[in-house]
C-alpha cells in the first residue's frame, strides 16, 4: 500500500485488491536423497540428487492472472580425499553440479480463459569445482578453490499475436576463492579470505523487458553480476562465551536491481557498480547447562557507486537495512525441551532508488517453545509453538522496491500464534 494508505488504516487492502479478488495459490513438493560411499577411511564419494515441482496461480490487483508450473531437478557428485604432503594434512574436494528448471508460464487478463501470454522457459546449469585445504603447521592453514560455471536461460514464446518475445542467453564464468587461517591461541582463530562471485539473472528477472508500458519479452539485456569479496575475522572462545567477529567489503559490477514494478510485474536492470562494507559480531554465552544467551549485530553500508538511469551514485541500495540485531535467551532443561524469548531489530528500509521513500525501523519480541517425543524404531515427534510480535507492534515487514504506483509498503502481521508438529525418522 501507499504511505497514505498505511497511515490511515494499515489493515486495509491495497488499491483494487478486494474489488478484483486478489489471491495466490501455491503448491510445492520436493524430494531428495544423500548417498555416501566410503572407499577407505580417507576417501569417499557423495551423490545428492533432487527433484521438485512448484505451481503458482496468482490474481493481481490489476486483474492480470499469472499461472506458473515449475519442474526442477539436479544433482551434486562430490569426491573427497584426505592425504598428506611433506607429512602435513591435505584435504581435497572435487565435484560436478547439474541442474535444470522447466517452466510453463501462462498469463490471462480478468476472467478470460484465453491466455495473453504462453511461454515454455528453461534454465540449466553445469558446474565443475575443485577445492583444497592444506595445513602448513598445526596453527596455519590455507584453503583455495576454483569453480567453472555454465548457465543458460531460454524463453520460447508460444503466444505470437503481440510479436515473438523469445530469447536466450548463456553465461560462462570461472570463479575462485582463497583463505588463510591462523590460530593465535588454542581458543582463538583468525582468518582472511578472498572470493569471487557470479550471479546470473533468474527466469523471473528476465520475464519483462519493461513494465511501463508492459513488455513481456525476454530481457536479453541483463548481464551477470560479478563480485569480489574480502573478509577478515576472528573466532574465539573464552570459558563459556563464544565470539565471532568479521569485517568485509563486497564490490560488484553489473548488480541486478529492480528497474520498475507495476501491476504485479517487475522489470530489472544492471546498475553499474555497487559496494558493500560491513561488520558482524555474534556472541554466545552459556550461563549453565540450562540457560544460554545468543546475540548477533550487523552493520552494512550498501551504496551505488555509479549513476545509471534514475539511480544516483552514493544512494543506498533499497531494501537493505544498515543495522540489524537479533538476541535470544534460551532455556533448555534437557534435550527434549526448549523455550526462548527473542528480540529482533531492523533499521529503516529504503523503498526506492531515489531514497525518498522508506519504512521506519522497528523492533519486535517473539516467544517459542518445543518438545520432542522420542518413539521406538528411531521415530521422533516434535511439537512446537511460536508467538510472533508479542506486543502487537505496528510495523512494515517488507517493501516492494520501485513500485510504480507508490504502493511500496507491506505491513507485517499483528500478534500471531503458530502451532505445529513435525515427524522424523533417523536411519542407522
């Protein structure tokens, strides 16, 4: 909803939401298995195949209807071997990753059963990777890896009345990482790491060339985002207290960001270069065998470094809070019971690239509890309960970046109760 709608009545629906019976139905199933074979105590192979399907049908406030059917599958084959060089340990990992997503995308307008959009889309991936970790001494080790990625995205337009919006694009990249770890004391580890990132557009991000006016053509203009990250940190334990601290920078070229959002459709663009500088601190303290406190605080400065279209250099990236905090006190009298009180804080969220619309900061308190019921044969039943937003805080939970009609804000739920049961089986 808009800022005015939010201020007048945060419980109301957005423009035309009720009038046009906006709704969304999601069905999803997924299965996978992990198979491991040990050739020897120092050599093993792991094979992890998976398959899933996801169906989405959504009626938008504009009366447009999106009907998606996704089938995805893939597998990872990893070889791990431990050996020694110059009487020092060397750990090797090598593997292959394959994956494919097949998507049927239909679009309708209003109550019509005749589609105005009909596409068969595919995205495929084939990666090869190698990683090695070598311990020069008991205190000093180095970890390095390389990954070769090949991703192809293709859209076949089967509704040609408004022109052929088909397209395809292939992305190939080799990325690497390198890290060093040094143990200052038996309880203090320090590290420094460098890594390269490679992020291709998704089928969602290539679905629209523009949304004002709507152009449901394959967005072949999107390039892959490439990043370089440097991180230094320390991990330590002082008695019953654990400390993790890190400083990092991330420089990205061709960052993929929202160009515009309108009527439920979103188009994307490459935003030149961006930078992120941040700090993270996590603390864990055990008061005794039953009581424990955890806390994590994060600071990040994420900005555009170059001006692109309506984006001005120096502006903050929308939807990324500068400061966040999470803290909890956990009571666990045994392995079967757990209860906790949580406190979460999120800084303000800019809703657009101009940084002239934002959701205010907020803090909420949550409660949770669970109990395990072990059964014969390796079965376990877990019952759990959550109360989110205990004090019924009014806040914006998320923003729709660059929404064309100014409907940026999605109010968070009021106090809510969640009850659940999970059933698990442990094979031996």
